[in-house]
């Protein structure tokens, strides 16, 4: 018998197939590879045995957990008061502080790392200046630098989650507690804090996740301090031909951690969130001048310390340089001229790859959102799982899995630009799917049915009536995909080959060779390419850009 | 066009939302599916429209079996409960949507839309977006959009339920007028029995996915075949009585409840007990148990309300269940107070017996 929605069934199967081959199969492939001995080709537990036997590997795991845990605690220490002060007290320039406070999370972390190297690295501006004064700064290299960058870049996640929880508290809740005879502090500790605790926990998990999967920061300033993501990359890329089994085993361990965190987040923390619709938000209080100043100093200070390094990078880009030596105060456009004339290829590559994968991602995102929202069924659960899975996979791991899987065999993608596009759209589409599917949820299905009953077939009905309504959300999602793809390093570094190096790869390599001037030029182009579209999006649609991440 | 449903079944998992319905809707007929929320009206209508595939049964439009024809090729006009207007298109483009899909020439589109806009009284609003229309206007656009494609069949799912009470009254008259003008076969869904009676040629009463009764409004009102139909169509007092005898010659049933006897005309009841459905307006309030007056009962007034055109009493009834009694044109009525005794007379010459 002919089924009415046949066209959508074909699309569903095609989508599942793409996800299977791009996400699940590569993971299974390296899972298998991690059990195959590199020498004999037989089944072996050697890689895992090695991991647990040698302190070297175990230390990587320990290091990862240590920097992530410490950074998370510090991010909470900054993010919670930041959110609380902004939500409750009157502070001069609050809106600017709030907007700037979310910026670090869209600026690439490895550029943050570069910036701190420029300031406190061996030839760093401050380091040298302080040395001249006879003050020895603690070294930025190793875990201290990693924790510093992580904390400053990820605290906005805590800030955002806690502020939305705080803003959802209705005035009556705290008033009820007060009327029951609680003092101010008691109200805070017995009512306010417990209500925002799930949000704090959520924020902490997100930060921990981002730290442990991060590659750019530890590889740039970790030096001998090795973490899992960097070690997996080293094993895979090693000049001695690499060790696929060991890289596979390390990837699996990292995957187990990130997956575990995600499952914990989904099934424990998110469910605990109190949903409240706040009718009367809590009054914003005006404090006496001194406390107001202190609070302002804290908030503005945090924002300044988090963003100042990026300004330094931008200044460096127009500063005269000679290798790692920067002549601050002497301006020159040479870095940009070199970037645009001698080596423009990475810029072109980045824009081409980001645009191509975003275009594919848009179509893919729309299709998946539609299937998730409108064609609910047994399969849609699987679809949801597969499409969101990349969010739980470290970029390095995804890169290694794809590169290893499509290295030989019927489909060879490793070493082509297509594998980059594939990785990008698979990894970034979930962001746009979140936006578009929540939008689609608000569109009444009967609008489509009205179109069908007027004689337009189902898929065409979707294109003609649902798509135009969703357009603003689709554009917002596309911009998010585009800018995050542009700033992608960890997957790219594993998958790119020679001519397809992107700006991020170029920046990474130039920092590695101490070539800070050109690195800053590319980084500046990257920063502006990220900020300008988001700024326009914010202006045009009034969307809170960070809410889409 | 005639619409014929033969033994339609549609289940959602274990729930049989439509449970074996057979119906025939005649050419040009205004046919209403009436029933409480959740009885399967929408499911049946959507099966007709082609949005659901029936699990069993056959649907015929005219002579053609349409089970395998997808929704977009069924040539149906459909009006949705929330109107489902396209929010990104103006009134004109909303109405033109179906015509453009049929590749009808521009001049003809303008012509047909001009006519339909006039008939639904939307002149001057052609360029408004739906968000700038009142509920009643949105309703008219939805109707115009469904009708302009000259469908053979018009389906409407509770089209008036989002309007306020006054507008509901005028819109239902208008829908009926347009339907009559066009002579289009219409299947209408509502849970409002008054609305159903006002517009329909025939009504089908649905209960839990099954048909309770099909018939003209008056037929169902005066001769409900089931307890459900009696209670759902208007309000009705249901009295259970013991059968005491049957007078073959005069076709009178003699029955009794709580020691009070009642004889009324009707066929011989099959069992020892009967269920009677007595409409509140059929009961007459009398001064007292006058000599010779038969079928007079008494009860205690539980409450009374003056509603303008009538007084409505709730009185303790013979079965123990309260009875509702309506006295129309009550200017001269001496309204009894709560707790007083009220004497009333049940009608003997009405068809009262229902199938349980
Ligand atoms: N898509 C669906 N999936 C599962 N159950 C449904 C679905 N649509 C309707 N039902 C169930 O079928 C029954 C009939 O629903 P419906 O046809 O919408 O009733 P009505 O329109 O008469 O209020 C209800 O119990 C409803 O919960
Ligand atoms: Mg319904």
C-alpha cells in the first residue's frame, strides 16, 4: 500500500546513513583498532595494558583531570559572583559588561593561549618588562598557563547558566522566605543558592567538558605537561609512523570520559533543573557607592583580564616583528601584507571550507530538525542520539577516528578537503539543529497540512510554508556554524594536509615556530571574522549570540 | 460529491480512536460529526483528508476509492481549528496559494479571489498579514482559502471553537449560507450540540470511536436511540422505571418508580425495566395532585434559577436522581423556594424509551 509520507522516509534513511558513516562507524573503527596489535595484526589488549602500566600515560590522564578540575573550580569562582552581581545590583555600564562578558566563549581558545604567550611567555611583553624591574614572574608554561586560559575563556558558561537561573526566580520566592522569618543571608543560603545549584552544576560540567576535550591550549603552552588530547594526537601523527592502536586506545579513554560527562549531564543534572516562570523578577538593588564600586571593579576587572589578551594579539598584528621578538610601539602592516600576498591560501581555505560545510550543514540541519520534530517515532530517538553524538566527542578524537577510517579501502577521504567539510558539518550542525528544532516546535503542524490539502505535495509544502517561517532561526544557526567552523583547530589539525591548511593551522604552526607577528595577523583576521557576523546578527535580530552555543 | 465510509478503523497503538465507522454523506449535504472531546472526530476527519491511513476499511469519494490517494491529491477543502493561515503571506496570497499550486493563470486567480473575497466579506483586507486580522476575519480567510480551489468536499474541524460566543453565532449562519450557495458536500466536526443542530442536515453522534446514532437534528433530539445520544443532545432527565404492564389495545406502557406510577404510549418494552428520557421542557408544573390527573409526581425543590426566558428547577426525582424542569415564559410563575414541594406532570404522548 502507498504510504502518504514516503518521500520523508527516504530522506530519513539517507540521513541515518550519513550519520552512521560519518559518526558511528569511525568510532567503532578506532574502537576495533585499539584492540589490534600494530606488530602482529592480531587481537591484543597491549595498548590498554601499556596505558595502565606506564606512569607516562597515566600521568596524561591525571594531568587532564587536574587542569580541567582546577579550571572548573576557578571558572565557578569567577562566574557565580559575576552572574549574581549583574543580576541583583545596579552597576554602571552593566549592559556592556554583560555583552563583553560572554565574548570569551566565542573567541578561539588557542588565540587566548597565544595572547598569554605574547604577554608572559619567554619573550613576552610583561615578562621582559618585569624582569627589567627585577621581578621574576612564575612561568606561564605548563599547567598554570593552561588553567589561566581555560578559566578566563570558559567562566562565561557558568555566568550565563547561573544568570538565567537567577533571572527565573520569582520575587515572591525570596519574599516568602523573608516573611517566614529568614534574614538576608539565610534566604540566600536556604532559597536562592539551592534553586540555582542545578545551573551551577550544569555550568561546571560544561566547563569541565570543554577543558578536557581542548587541544589548542595545552599543546601551545603545556610544553612538557602532556594531557590526553595532545597525547592522542601525538601518537596518531608521530613521525615514526604513528601508533594507531595506542592513538585508538587514548581516544577511547578520552571518549569514555566525554561521553560519561554528557550522559551524566543529560540524565542527572538537566532533569534537576527547576523550571519556573518568573512573573515578577527580583528587584535590582542600588547599593552605597563603595560597595557598588567594588562590585563594578570585580566585574569590569574580570572582563578586562579575559579580553585584554585578544587586544594584545590585535596590536601585535600591526607591530614590527622579527621572529619571536616583538617591537611594541613600532607599527607596521607588514604582517598583514605578508599574509595577504605571500600566503593567502590559509585564508581562502578557511573561508571556503567554513562556507561549504555551513551550506551543507544548513540543509542537513533543516532536514534533521524536521525529522526530529515532525516525524517522531522509534527511529527519531536513534537519529537524535546520532546527530548529537559529536557534541560528546573531543575534536581530536573525531579527527583521529575519521582519518583512520577513511584512510584506505573503498572510500578514501583522508588527505582530501572533503573530509574536513564532513567533519565540520557533522560537528557543527548540532548547534543549528538546536535552534531550528526549537523553532519548528513552535510552528503548528496544521500549517503544513493546510498546504498539503490545497494540493501541494508534502516536501514541497515544507519548503514553501515552513521554511520561510524558520528562516531567521536558520540564518542565526548558520552564522553560529560558520564562525565556530572558522575557529576550529582540534579536528582540523588531525585531518588537514599540506595545501589545505586553514588559518587556525597556520596560526598554530607559526606560534609553534615562534613566528608571532604573522600568527597575530591571521589571528586578527580570524577574530574579526568571528566577531563581525555575530555583531551583525545581534544587531539585526536582537538575539543573544551566546545563547546559541 | 458523495462520501462513503465503510467500516473505518484507525488505531494509535492499543487505542482504537476510530472503531469501525460506516457512513454515507450525500451530495451537497451538510453532515456533522458530533461528540465529546477525545471521541475520535478529528481522527476520522483526518483520515478522510488523507493525513492518516486507515488501518481497515474503505473510503469512497463518489465512485472512486481514495484510500491510496495521498492528501495533496484528494481535492479537498479543509478548514482547521486554529485556521492554519500562512503567517508569512498576506490575505490575498493565502487564498491564492492553492490556485497557484494548480498553475492557474494570473487573471483567473485574481478573478476567482475577487469573487470569494466578496462572498466571505473580506473586501479591502487583501494585503493584510494574518497577524493583523481579528479572529472572525482569520476564520473567513481560512474558509475562502479552502473554498477557492472549488473542492468537491469541504472538511471543517471545530472551525468556530476559537471565536467568542457572539461571533460564533453569526459565523455559523454564514458558513451554512455559503455552503448552501455552493452546494458543496460538507463534513463538519464539533463538540457543541447546539451548533450541530443549527447548521446540519444530518448529525452523527460519536462515542469512543463508534457511531451512536445518525440522523437529522430533530430525529436525534426527539428520538434518541441511546442513553448517550439522549444525554449528549440537549439536556435530558433519564429515569429508570419498572415495567408493570402493557396495554396492547392502546399501545400504552404502565411503569412505576419509587411507588409512583406512570403510563405512556410506546411499543412493548423488551425487559422488566425501561429507561426513559424526558426533556426538561416537556415537563409541566401543576398546582397539586388534582383528582383524575394522571402521571403527576412530586419532588422537593433543590434549587431554582431564573434565566430570563425560563425558570430552571432542580427537583428530587422519582429514582433518587435529581430532575431538571424548565418553565418557559415565567413572568407569572410563582417560583418555589428551595425545600418546598413541587408537583409536576410527565408527558405521556412522547417517544421516551431509549435503548440502554
Ligand atoms: N496522533 C495521535 N497519537 C496517539 N493518540 C492519538 C493521536 N491523535 C489522537 N489520539 C487519541 O485518539 C483519541 C481520539 O482523538 P481525537 O480524534 O483527536 O478526538 P476528538 O477530535 O474527538 O477530540 C483520543 O483519545 C486521543 O488521545
Ligand atoms: Mg478534535
